[in-house]
C-alpha cells in the first residue's frame, strides 16, 4: 500500500535577501496559477507563491518582492522553479 504521508519530499534551494530557503513543490492549484503567468502582476503573485512555500516559515509580501527583485530575476526564479518541478515530476526516483 502506498502511504502518501511517508513519501520523501524534495526541496528547491534558493537564496533570497541573504537567506537560504528550501522551497517545497506547489499544490495543483498553485501550479495552475504559476503556469498561467502572463503579466507582471501575475509574475509577482507567482514569485510570492514560490518564495512563501519555504520550509523555514518566512513570509515575503508582494511589496517586498517587488522592491527587491527586478523583472529578469523574477523571471529566472519562476523558470528555474518550474524546471525543478518538472524534473522532480518526471524522475521516478
């Protein structure tokens, strides 16, 4: 029997504002929102979703993210996170 609570979680490591964060994978609802990112406001919302899924329990309001990350940095964060999610999803081990 598959015990879902015993599956080993993997984390995406990122450094934001001098803090190393371990980011968990998104829920399906969050994944849909991240994948639908089209506008700058969508990008900020998606970056907040990603950064706030950290294991350390830190919270980052959109205003803080907007004030400290430029467009290319937010874009890189989202693309690398999605790459990581897809790699984890496609790796059977």
